[in-house]
C-alpha cells in the first residue's frame, strides 16, 4: 500500500503554506533576518510541537511565521513544499496563505504574494505541478480587517482563485464574516472555510448557509447531525480532512477513532490533506499511510479518496 500511495498522482486541497516551515528553514531565516526564536536546536523545536488544542498550535505557528520577511523567504518556503510535492507525486495543489499574519508585522502584501507565486510558476515549468492560491482571512481578527485584506488583493486578483477562513474557530462563527464573503463571491472568488474542526455543527451549517462556501475545510464534526450528513452527501460538498492534524490538535482522540473512512462509506465527498505538515509530523503521503495503519484502509478506499481529491479541486471549474 505504501508504494501505491506514493505512485498514485494526487491533489492536495488543504495546505497552509506557513505550516510547511520546517525547523531547518526557520533557523536559517531567523539567523539571516536577525529574528529571535525561542529554540536552540531542532530537537527543542520538535519538543515544543506537542499541542493540546488548535489555539496551542496557532500560538507557536504564528511565532514561527515571524522569520518570513523578504520575497525570497516566501519563495524558499513555497519551493521547499513544492519539491516535497514532487517527491510525493502530488501533481496539483491548492495552497492557502494568511496575508494578515505578515501584513500585521509590516511585511507588504505584494512581498508575500510575489514570493509564493514565483515559486508556483517555477513549479509549473520545472516540476509539472499545477496549483491555485487561496487567500485566507484570520477569523480572530475583525470583518473590517478582512475587508481591508480583500481590497489589498485587488491588484493580484488573477493570482488568487478562492477566499478561505482559518485560525481560532471557537467564538468566531461564520456569520462574523457574512458581508466580506458575500463581497468576495460577487468579485468572482471561489469560497472555502474551516468549519467543524473544533466547532460544533452550527459552524458547518453557518459556512454553508451564511457564507455559501464551495468546500468545507475539516468538517469532521458533521457526524453529530444526520440532516447535515444527508445534505453533504446529496450536494457532494467536499470536506478537506487532515487526519494527522486532527489527532495532533486533539480534535480526535486517536487515529483509530477518526471518522474519515466512515464518512467515505456513507458517500460523502471526503479528501485527505496535510494542513500544516511541518508541525503535524507528516506530508500528504504520511496522512494516507496512517489510514492504512490505524483504520485498515483498503486499496479501493484509497483510490476513491485520491479520485475525490481531483473531483473536489477547483480544476474542475
Ligand atoms: N485550523 C485553523 N487555522 C489554521 C489551521 C487549522 O487547522 N492551520 C493553520 N491555520
Ligand atoms: Zn487548516
């Protein structure tokens, strides 16, 4: 199965580029840019990556992102991930980035987008990897700040396919971003949102009914509502699920208890993704591998999940 997982061409649909920052690159950039990070060795970093919740992860993830300053830094970060894609036979990837994590620190919007897109263009030419970019709003910030970010994106509109919503879910429901998502849809963006990762089913319903998203990121708590399961099945709304992330952030007690294959059996359009691979102990193939090890995933299930990764992508629009 490990060979088959590696051999199959795959698409990845839920990946935060800031979450691909490996400790080695973090150290190199911290030194180059003279930024303080609270670790001395890779071993110390790995020890700190022991999370109790989404928030405990986000605190460390935002601190790590502070080493990213120049366009070249964003290029290097993205290029390293794309090399990993090549190694893992990921032929298409839809990458999220959080501009506010950087503009808040005085890094220019164009520095972030240009660095990332230069790497994406090089990967198209040299690695034969296609990609789209998804700009995510940080939901712990205000809707006004999201509107300001949408405005900043205007000159780069042709480089960004969709708008997303991430960061601290609890206490920041979809309705907080109703107007800005409405405006983004009017401007022609596709829409996605994290929902039902830690939040209950009301967050998933809100993303569907209030934000009108095309895909749900995570969505694993959907199994708490039979009507929601029927809706997701009937409409084939994609769920971009991230098994290693869910266990690492304690959204799920153990991999053996993960519901991804149960949802697949029920006919939902579920996909496998890596979320923040540098922090959660594995890239895309490792996420598929744990499903074999812990849930006994069959070859047929693997093929269906891989098929779904293309079916649920924005390539099919
Ligand atoms: N959830 C919410 N926000 C995030 C995540 C996540 O899994 N990863 C990076 N930002
Ligand atoms: Zn995510």
